[in-house]
């Protein structure tokens, strides 16, 4: 899904995967609630936004 063909390191999300990524992010809070009973109040898709190797 990324321009570098890796789940790690520098790269960006390819435009053809924008909808898939959005659907995944949007569904995540409901899955957490379903599996743990926890309501998420915030989330970030990456926790180290300045990291690139």
C-alpha cells in the first residue's frame, strides 16, 4: 500500500489505497469496542510521525 513496498521505513500511501485505508481507520474504533469494551476517544495512525529510515 506504500510507495516503498514495505510496512516500515519512509514512503507514502499510494492514492489507489486511500479508500481502503480510510475504511480501515474508520472501522478500527468499533472493532476495539467490540473486542474489549473500550471506547476510543482519540487515535493516530502512526505514533512517530517524524520517523523515517
